[in-house]
C-alpha cells in the first residue's frame, strides 16, 4: 500500500472577502475530488482572504499509479487561472515506512 499527499500553497487573485475566497477554493477542491477520487480540503489560512492551503491524500496499491494521480492533481491546480501556485509539498509513504 502506498499513500501520497500534496499540499498546495495558493495566492488567490482579486478576492476581498471570505465568501469570495470560498467561491474560488471550493470548485478546485470539488474538481480534484470528482476527477481523481482523492480526499481534498482547505487545510490552512482559513481566515486570510487571499491565501489558501489545499491538502489532498491518495491511497493506492501501485506506486506508479499513485505518482500519476499526484502529477495530474498538481497540473490541474497549476493550470487554474484564478490562483497562483506558490509552492507544492509532496510526500510519499511506501511499504518501507
């Protein structure tokens, strides 16, 4: 069994309220969940208007499949025009851990 996690540090565009922030972050989280069957949520910077951290986790029996899903998720978030991807933190836990 392999477990992979990603943490995206995002700078949001023209956002002036927490309500506007939710309207940007929620669709990203929902698309990640729908397209790639990952567990995803906003996990930090909840009270900041223009910053968000989205975390996600994937479990797979195949390391190559896990890497592929993490790569696709990263590309999806990086391609969103309404956010600037400041950093990505990737962790991979295998059977040796």
